[in-house]
C-alpha cells in the first residue's frame, strides 16, 4: 500500500475506497483476501489490475458486480465502491442486477465454459438485450448481428444461429465480448480474457478490446497476471500482491520508473526475448534486496558435433473417429515429424493449440501408440519394441505434465510418490536406500525434509511442480519431456522452476524436449526450436537464429503476435 | 489413514528418520475433521454406532440371548399401559393351553376397536359350542372351518404340532409376567429383546449385502471403465440385459436358484441383484480418472494396469464407494423387510425386523400395536440416522473443498 495517498486523479467512473473482503474458511478462521485497497477507474481509459494468483485481483472485480458467494464472503462495511454516486457495496441486489450487464459488464477467462452450450449464440445475445434494453424479436436480432459484426465475427448473419461448439476459441471469446458490450456498458471488466487463448488469437482480442474502448468511449478494467499484455493495453496500472496494492499509477510511470521492489521484480523475472541471463532473477532476489545475481548471458545453440541421444524419424499419429456404420474418419494429429535431440541440450517445441506438439511428447513416451515412424534411442527403436522390452527403457524418458495440481496423486504422501517409481524399477536395494535417495532429491529441488511426510494439497503450484520433477529424477532419466510444465505457474514461480531445470541440465546432462505455447519461455530455455502447425514441422533451427530470422511466414506471424510489453520503456528496463 | 495402511501392505516405507516431523493430515483425516464439525452427522453417527454395538453385543450373546423365552403372558401389554389393557384377556381367548379358554372374555375396552363387535359375536358363537367342543382343539379335527366361523389356516396342522411341542417343553415353573417393558408377542416373548435380536439379522443382512453389491459393482465398474473398448461393451451389455429384468422377478429367480431359506441367501439375493447402480457410478469415475494426469504420470513411471487401477485410482474414488455402500445399507435393510413380507425372508426360527413387521400386520387387527412400533421405530431410527450420516459423509468427503488448505 505504498501509494494509497496518491490515487489516480481525474474524473473517476468508479472509485474504490478501503475495500476489504474476507472469506470464512470454517467457523473460526477467516482469510482476508483484499486488505483495504483504494483506486479509481477514470472515464474513457483502461486500468490494468496486475498480480499473481492469490493477489485478490479477481475477488476485487467480482465484488464490484456483487458476484461474490454470499455464504462465505464478507465485505467490510466501511468499504466503498462508488459508481454514479452510489455505493455498490450497500446497494440492494435488485438494483445491482439492473447495473450488471447494462452499465458494468464482464468477460471471463474461459469462453468455452462461459457460454451455454445448448443455446445458439444469437439466443444468448438476444437474452442480454431483452433483459436490459427491453428489445424483442426482430430488433434484438438486428442489434445482435450488428454487435457480432462489430467484434469481428465473419458472416454474422449466418453465425448468429451457430452454437458455441461450432465456433473456435477466439470466436467464442469474441461472442463473449459481444454480449458484454451489447448494452453499451460504461465499464467493461475483463478477467484474464486472453489467458486461455493462443498468442495470435490473444493479439486479435487485445486489439479488439483496445479498439472498442476507444470507439465506445468506455472504461476497461483489465485483470491479468501478464505484464507484457498490460504494457500493450493499459493507461493505468495497479499492481496487487497478497490483497494489497503495491504500486499504482500511469502505465508509463509504473513501467519506466517502478518504485516498489515487487513491481521491479515482477518486471524482470519474466524471460525476455532479447536477453538470456544464466539464471533468471526471482522475486525473492529483489525482496531480499540483493537484485539479480547472475547477469552474464548464457550461450545457446546446437552444433553438428553434439552427440545425439534420440533420433525421431517420420513420426506420425492418427486418431480415428467412427463415421456412419462402418466408415472411419482419420485425423492426423502428427504428420511425418523428424528431429534429432542432442545430449544435454533443450529442444523447444512451439505451436498453437491443436498443432500436435503435446501428441509428439505423449507418443514418444508411448502414452499414445504411434501410427508410423521410429524413435531411435541407444540404437533401438522405442516405438516398435514390445511393452515388456520397453519397460526397461521407460525410466530413461520421463515427462513433467502441465498441471501440477493434477499430476500428483492426492492420496499419496510425497514420500510414497517419490519411492514408488524406484520400487517399480528396482532402483536402490532397500526401502532405506530409496528413502535416503528421496530425501536427497527433495533437497536437490529445494524442498524441506518434512515434505516427505506431507500430502500434495499442502504445497503450492510451484512446489508441486518441483515434486513432479523430483519424481522424474528418481529414475535418473536421460530425456525429460516438459509438457507446458511452467505454463500454469505464476511468473515468479515460473522463473524458479526454469532455473531448477537449467541447474539439473547442467549437473546431470539431461536432454529436454520443452513443449510450450509461450514463446518467450521457449526462447530462454531452448538451444534449438521446432515450430509446429497442424501436425507438421514448419521450421526448425537454433533458437537465436529462429527468433532473429524466421524463414516461414507462419513463424513470422507467430513471433509478431508476442505481446511486446511497454514499448517506450524497453531500453530503460534492460539497463 | 487408509493410504497409510495401503502403504504398509505394499511394503512401502514404514519410514523411520530422525527428523522431527508432524504427521500431516491425509484427506481422510481432513474429512473426519469436517465430519466432526457437522452436528447432525455426528448425532447420526452416534446412533448408527450404538445400533452396531447393540448388534455386536447381541451376536456375542451378551444381551437379548434369552429373547426366545416366553416370559410374559401372551400379547403382554407394555408396562406403561398397565396389565388392565383389554388385550391381555383377548389374547388369552385364542391362546393355546386349556386354562386360557375358560377365562370369560371381558370387554373394558378403552380403545375403540372397529371390528370389536364382530369378534365379540364370533366369540359368543364359539362360547355356545364350547361345551361340546373345546375351542383350543386343532381346527382340523373340528368339522369344517366355516362352521367354526374361523378363516382357513393351511398351516394349522403344523402350528398345532409346534404348539404341542412348545407346550411340552414349556415347564410352567416360572410365573408369566402380566406386562413386559414394551409388551410381548403372540407367545409372550419380550418385544424389546426381540427387536434387539432382530437388529442382528437386519443390520447384518444390510451391511453384508451392501458390501457384496458394492464390491461387485466396484470391480465390474473399475474393469469396464478402466479398460474400455470391448471390455466396457461387454459389461454394458451385461448390465443392460440385467437391468431389463423386472427387479422382483430377478429376486425370485435368484431365490429359486439358491433353493434354501437363510440369512446368507438373502444376502446373496440382495448382493447379486443390487450392484448395477454402483457399476454405473464406478465406471464413470474410472473413465474420468484414467485420463487424469496423475494416472498418466503413473503410467509414465511404469506402474502396471492393476497397480494404476487399485493403488492409484481406487483411493481417489473410495469415498464414492463408501457413500454408495451406506446408501445400499439403508436400502437393503428395507429390502430385507420386503423379502420377509413376500416370504423369501428369514426362516421361521430367526427373528428380524422384517419378520416382526410381518407378524405385526396380523396383530394390528387385534389392536396389538407394540411389535409394529418397536420394529418400525428401530428401523426408522437406524435408517434415518444412516441416511443423514451418509449425507454428512458425502459432504465431508466432497472433493470440491480439496486444495483450499494447500493453496
């Protein structure tokens, strides 16, 4: 709360004063999610609310619409959310409902789950108009088509009768935006509207929101964890952490001369496209006041002389769906993919959703059966050997999944999780030896010894990902496949896990296949990058080469879509 | 708790280390804590446990082992009504033993008996003929039943036999009590003790049948859901065919195949016919869980199919099994009653709440309500408590709350 005394000036559309929200966890304990924050949303501008998970940013936005679950949330009585001279906190629910959708509307993170799948897009749009504008029949339909055209849906006359499942993710998010702006709201709250989307789609949606904001003269409250996105869109920035505001002010000030250490840390611990320090700075470095410890650049790249550990040739994977009584339709998820993985290096695998990059990883692990191709490891083809033979090789290739909350069995203690693979593969002679090794690995991934006796739910996302890494390490693999392994993590935690992966590679000479949609992260960690689209390789080259001189138009388009952050502040931030 | 046990069985890590550590609560411990804060759930749990305790004590022969002794007069009324109740004398009129018939029927009825007059008439008629022909004589020897004004009793000969035997064995050394704590049945047995003894059968049948049904359902569902493809098709066909047969017909069919009466037969009937619901549920759970990342991760580290199914997935769906089992227990306690009513229930020499209720339907006409109330109340109390406990259990095990503590 460094700058509460200095709220954003100007004619405010909404001003939030001393907002306190807590949640009842059980009869006695309460958790204070928002600890007395104050900020303004000026008219005709975009305010970005930035923070990591648990910072209270989403809770704040839900409170503005009165959407917090009434049974366990408590908004402090002294809190004020003033809109149009009225305090939304004390407004009766009926009045609030009139404001929702009409004056203040909201778009959510997941367009796939926010639209009702059994109603057509038009029906859902018309419902909003019917409820708030009193429009009916033909007028509502005409207006719906207009709005759909405004958000850039092609052929709106036809698409209005489509069901959500018939639209792509980007189009669904456009429909959500159309619903949000249909009644010409004065304030649009966008809660992580682009997080679930591919970079190219993200860019389109960001452009659309920016464009609509200008054209409609409305205000946007943009909630995100991604500072690069904020740099592109925001006029004002509010940085939150643990329910408090760390810093707020015009975007220029926050990006160019951040005052708060946390803001500074947040700006720097995210991998950047033009730099590659040997270690990424983490939030703790800044909070302790030491600053970044390793500033020298790491050299990346693959030489012809590097020994090859895995040679993949013409890998293909098809999925079949039934069609008619006897027919089968083939869907080629991976087509004719060949690459060589050098020892001790990282191969980055980038592509948009549906490009087949995850399927490549799962097929190499034989979690999916490959349709064609071979993967030569120590002179043997991993894909064609019998399951029994493969068992011996299974531990040599391991995978770290995307979601650390789902990939650990919730009913096992960490000790059980770590000891199990050693038991299965007969690593270590006795229970005692295995236990000792588990303790060693816990230490290696930076977790306390007590963790051995705990259950996964007692750890945060980053810690769980470390446990997953430790589990892989118990088997001493040669190749580690990281399937979006840091995508679900907060920026600061992401840096820690990336550093850990790098340390392990340096120590054990592991080879990584690093699958991600995040181009900045891939650039940071990879020696070589392979771009995939619709199941085929588009381009493959050393990472510096591919980011500097992309050859294919698809790659160029992909790289151009990466949010560039605060353009004006770039040089200063890199000092 | 369960996972610890599993770990020990697996030979996994009875870990001893010098590091001082606080044992972290597993999900079961957390669920128990949530359950403990649920007042209704805890009260229900206490009631259920009390019933189970009663059942165990009774099975061990520590209480109600003498339920079979005819301690009271026939249809002895509950003590709190007093022995003046008309029932006693009425009961005497039709009870076996010569001395009972001589007792003149008195009607000081406070309760209005709708068919009291009719019975009085019948009694009067019987009394007239009583000089030449004692009413206590078996009907088979006393001309046509119509003449006697009594309904035809096909088991009369058997009953007479039993009566003769009991009359012989019954040494009239002890005084028969006029009243019993909660009344007596037709033979003067203590209804309260009978109810306690009956709980043994009813609860055992309920629990055992529920365990069998959930076991079958879980194994079938796990195999079908986990392996999918033709295995799943096979089980689904089996399930579809199975569930297309009317339920009662199925029960009768199984009963006919098993060919004998007994507690185990009822358990088998209920268990073999009741697995379908759990099957669908477990199949869905396994379908859902086998695609989860933690199962893929187990595959990646080389865990076998059986290991993934039962060591990895099962503990994560075991709460569903538990809830299913308690729902089944409630249902099967009731089903036992229905079976007993239909005549597929427990043998004559065994008492259960079902057989008590079956007896009670005849007694009710005579105004002897206590057996019905005793068995009915016991069952209603247990079933309600069990249902409420099941609800509380489901809430406590609700995985939606998972993760909040750690996040």
